[in-house]
C-alpha cells in the first residue's frame, strides 16, 4: 500500500503542468498555441519572457527531482517499486490528467529523475551533452538522444545499477516516442557549423 501511494504521489507531482499554469497566470496565454504546441518550459521561453521560462524549467525539473530524490535517498525504496516511482513523474508530465492526458515531451521531468537518483553524477553530463547537441545539431530530438546516450555511458562507467538501467531504458522509449517526428529526420549540422567548416 505504501509503495502504491508513493507511485501515485510521484505521478501526480510529475503531472502538475507548471509551464501551462505559468503561461496562463504570467503571460495570460495558452502556451500550447505557440512554438511546438507542447505545454512545456520551452514554449514559455519562446513567449519572450525568459524569467517565466526559467521558472517553468526549474519547476518542471523539480517536480520530478524532489519526489524521486526524497523517496530514493531518504525512504530507501529500491527494486521494482522504486523503478515505478522513478518512471511515474515522466509519465505524469507526458500524459498529464490535468491537461486531458496531452502533456509535454517530458525532457525536464526525465532530467529531474536523474537529479533525484544520482544528484549531479548523471544529470550534469546529460546537460552538457544536450547543450552541445542543441548548439551543433538539428532537429532538437537528436540532442535529447545524445543526452540519453551520455547518461548510459555515465551509468555504465560509474554505477551499472539494474534499477538505473531499467529507468534509462524506459526513458529512451518514452522520449523517443515523444520526439519521433524529429528522429524520423536524419541529424544535420546547424547552418553556422556548416558555414564555419566551409570557410575553413
């Protein structure tokens, strides 16, 4: 019963559509009507309000990092229950009941899970990889895939824990599905990279 409650709690935390709510309260608009049509932090940034965008990003990360980190490090839950607890906020964000199960792409929530589980060990390399990917590659879905691959390499090198690998596998499937449109297109270098290479 305790494990079931924690799974549900983690799912509800992940399902909280902070970016959508901030868009309504601060920007007075439905952020799903702009950008890529998703209720995520990136569309808040695209509205032109970088402070609201940063707040939305931090909240979307924290709603996964906080419950997962608290349950893993302080309640010491392990095994299948912890696996379900770690996946729950990502599913909650991607299929939020607050938005009629039409949530966002779950990038921030997925990143938050790794903060909760490993603190900086897997999350920091993932951020660096994603930033490099965004700077050099298009479409953006390939940057997400690059970050996930770096997380896998980090996990194998530092702590090849079966729980972590299982969470990683499900995140790959879920984020791959959410970014399937991007991943159908081959990765390409951004225009500035091509121009730099040509000039050299």
